[in-house]
C-alpha cells in the first residue's frame, strides 16, 4: 500500500497510517536524543591534586583503604599496594598534571614497605576524578 504524506488525500486509512508514521518518527528521534551519551563533567585539577595528596597522607598515616568508602562523600581509591597491606613511607608528586578526558593524571614516586618488610620504590601514575564521584585509580602500563 502506498502512503501519502500530503494532507487531504481523503482516504481515512491512509491518513491514519501517515499520522502513525509521523508519530513513530518523532518518538524515534526523541528516544535517540534521550539515550545519547552526555559528556562527563570535567574534573577540577586543583581539587584532584588536593584529593590525591590527602588520600596518600591517609595511607601514610595508617588509614585502611576500606575506610575511605565510608566517608561522605565516599572516596574510591584503587591501589593494590595499599590493598595488600603495604605501608606508605614517603611519596613525591612530580610537578604538573595532565588532562585525560574528564580526568586528571598525576605522576607520583612511592616508597613503601610490603607486609614482609621489603622496601618498594616505584614511579606510578594516578588518574583522579572529582566529578561525579571522587575516584583515584592507579594507571597500569
């Protein structure tokens, strides 16, 4: 059956089909607009640096990694050394940061002692997000 989109065709069946087609097209367009991914809010570099320093100081002072999630707002920190019981003895943040999408990347030199007493010294990179949640993830690779 041919569908005419012109007004006044006179055939009620064709008019109803045309109206339904237009409704379907509008609904599809609205769904696409509603389901399109939004842009993530940009993290604030100064706030990200402050958050990272504060959390590294917490690690250094003996705070458990699990305690960070109980805070308001919670802080989500992914760090295997900390999770595995290493003690942070010292850290040095290198100057500057790098924008990585909506996140901020920092380079940090860590000096730790693992559970067995072995000294660990390594450069790491952390990706910090301040919006919509406070997250710190050690970048691998």
